[in-house]
C-alpha cells in the first residue's frame, strides 16, 4: 500500500513539474523573425509629388528642387481634364492646391491654366501653373526617372493609352526610366497590355492592405502605407521576390516610420523629406 502511494506521489510530482515548466515556457516571448534582405541592393528614394516639403506639390518648381537632390525618380500623380489632357495633380479637385475650385474632370486645360498655386521659396512668394505631363517631360526629358500614378477616369481605363503615346513620343517607354503605380488593378492591367516592358506597382490604400492578394497578384512591386507595413508582411513579399515600396501619410511621424521601415529592409521610400531620407539611408 505504501509503495503504491509512493509511486502515486512521484507521478503526481512529475505531472506538477511538467505543468509548471509548460506554464513558464508560455511566458517566454518567441524570438522575433529576422528581416529578410530586400530585393534591391540599395533602397530607392522617390520624390513624392516633387519636393513637397519645400514647395507646392506636383509643380515644375517642386520637381526642379527634387531633381537637384539626385533622387531615383520623380513621383507624379495624374489626373485627366475634361478635354483629355493629362496633368500633374493628386486630388480630384483643384481646391486644396490652387486659388481655384472645381473637379479636374469637369475643367478644360484652359480653365485649369487660369489658376495658379502660390508658395514661398527662398523667402519669396512664387506662383506656379498646374503643369501638364507634357510640360514635365519637356522640362526634364530623359534626365530624370519617373514614377507615375495612373487611375481610372469615371471608372474607365481612359488615361493609359494617352500616357503610353506620350511616353513613346519622348522615348520613355523604358523600364529603367519609367515605372507605373496604381491603386487600380484594371489600370495596371491596361498598362501591361499597352507597355509590357514597364514595371508595375500595385498600391494599397491605408488600412486596406491585403497580404494574400499582394502575394497572389502578378505585379512585381507592392506599395503600402507605413502603418500597414509589418515585418511579417515585408518578409513574405521579399521571399516571393516582390519589391516593397512604402508611402507615409502622416508628416508628423515620417521620420519615426522611415527608421522603422529601414529595419524591415524595404526597397523604396515615397518621401516628402528627401534630405532626411537620404541621411537615413546614407546616400
């Protein structure tokens, strides 16, 4: 009887010890996954809407300032006017960035050219027209690389053919000179059909990033907002051979977020503060 009791107590002690070690083990944090190397040898810097922290965005002046910073590409947002002219403009309307009002798609180029942007540069008030994409190309030609954002016009793929013809006219149908980005898969698919040599980036809006979709699509580059970029997601995309380009919506946290992205080995930065990003990356 005593022997049986002794065996029972030993067994109970072993069970209790195993439970204790198991409980303690759960309390130990798992080792964090190490960052996977980026796809590119050196991260790229894209001048987001030009030098947006120094002068009005998407203007010739802003792009000239950015071009002097030796960036990897000038980032250009496209909108199409009522008379089918491509202009450099981010917003659906001209209200925020000019002294005019109205939807770009409801204004002719002549209408839009009657308004200006106003900004301070070197202590002086400077007026700038809203540039057409043609004017941007005429100004910089092949001396700069371009990262162009396309979009649907009233739900249709309208601007893509106009863009490709313009790129051809300026001898810019070259994947080393031009890349295309869009939140619209339909727009990117149209660009792939018209200009198969250009690199395409699928963008995800802030808060809408879908890793499964990003891994499954054929586009070689994925763009996302910095708050959606996790180490697990960036690693997964890098393992699939996809570049990761990140944009930063909040200027107040730009430096903090860019430092974080550097730890993740992202491949490209859409930056409003070129000088800071260059210092961060040692360029």
